[in-house]
C-alpha cells in the first residue's frame, strides 16, 4: 500500500501501515507449495535433459526395443491416470464435507498408486535380472535415475496419503487437513504430468527410434 | 490534496481486499471427467500408433506423440491442477511461466550443445598413428 500518512488524534502522524490485514495460518501455503513443485519440475527437467543426451549411448548393450514392454507401460499409465481421477473425486467429496467417502476415494487412489509402484518395480526387477541394470550403459543409468526418481516421488506421495488418511480419520475434515489434502492433490497431479513426459520421451520415443 | 483525504481514499481502496478471494478454483465433477476423458484419448492414440506402427514414417509418429503429450500436459494443468491466471493474484501463473522458460532454455541448450559436441568431437579413426 502506498505510504499514506494517517493521522491519529488529529495531529500525530503514524508512519506504518495502520490497516495491516491479517495473515491467517496457511493463507500462503498453496502458493508456497506450488513454488516447491516448480523447483521439483526443474529437477525432472535436468533428468530429462540427461536422458536426452545419454539416451542413445547403449555401450553395445540392450536398447529400448529389447527392454521395454509397452503393454506394461500402458497398464502403468492407466493406473496413474485412474489414481488422478479418483483423487479428484476425493477432493470433490472433501468440498462437500463428507469424511467417509473422502477416505474411501483416498484409499482407492492409494491402491492405484501402489499398483503403479508394483508394476514399475516388477519392470525394474525384470531388467536387472536380465543384466540390464543401471551399471550396464549410460542409457540405462539415465533411465533408472529418471524413472526411479519419479517412482520415489510416487512412493513418498503414498506415504503422505496414508498419513493424511490417518489425520482425517482422527481429526476429521478440519481446515488444516483440507489444506494438506489440497497440497497432496497438487503433488499427485504433478506426478501424473511428469509421467506424461516419461512415457512419451522415454518409452514411446525409445521404441520408435 | 491534503494528507487526510489521501488516507481516506486509500482505505476505501483496500476494503475489498479483506474479503480475500484468492481466485482458486477447486474443480467440479464435470471438469474432472472432461480432463479424464481427454487424457485417456491423448494417451491411447500415441500408444496405439507406436504399438501397431500404424504410420510408416517414424518422424511423423514422433511428431504426433510429442504434440499429444504437450496437449495432455496442458489438459492436466487446466482440469486437474486448476491452473488459472487469477489464483494468488496471478503469482502461480507467473511461477509457472518462469519455470517453463528455465526448463526450455536448459533442455534445448543441453541437447543442442551435447549434440554438437558429439558430432564435432567424434574420434577420427586415423590408423596412421598406430603404425
């Protein structure tokens, strides 16, 4: 606000913002969390750039065509997409103030997330079992770093989800819990956005090339 | 204009700020379903194209799947993340635009520089030195 001079008792000037508006807790949380997501976005951008540079250095080892099973990746993508829409339903129930249905949708979201992780770990296990681990070539190092970092984010997202479910079950849909659920909602949808990049640039383009 | 009149005017200007409408959109059933259906379409087409090899030309296939990914990212931003230009007085949009600029510079710069390093510093198989 402009440096206005308000007069108190008619003649004594006061040189500070007299009508400072209040800052309730959590008012700026959403913007702050968005800034965190943007910095996370930079991490993924760097990992994508690394994969873009090293993605064709196979060191005479297996390439994407030998390793990637697109049916599995399609299934994985479906899991993450379903978990996104079910989290959306949880948010809608939260807005209506329905605690039990919110918890139900959150649980379904968690199960889809867990299924995603299981499929990804199965894929990793399969590749490592065939000797195509992160040590094999620069392509595989950058692949495991990029996809692994995304998987780690999903893992922590699920842990966060379970913690919030306990919170909601115990304290109900209080304002603080609503704020936390909105943060996790942004985090969860953000991970789905990153996954779009992963399945397009890593899996599909890898197989086409 | 006297100081008193100025202060009074300023106060009136700020009055509506106290309502604190952050312009944040929390979505509706319709917006979530729209986003979901669009995402399913935009995911299914690239997978179909690559898995069946429907288009012979690889460059066209890559161009199409990249374009679909870009569109799907925008769809997610609008329908799932509820991006708009008014939430938090536009600061979320500002942060997003700044991040996108940095990401584009870093990605294109890395790929450009490293591609040229690869091309220009490719070891020349000159056997004369090995004699």
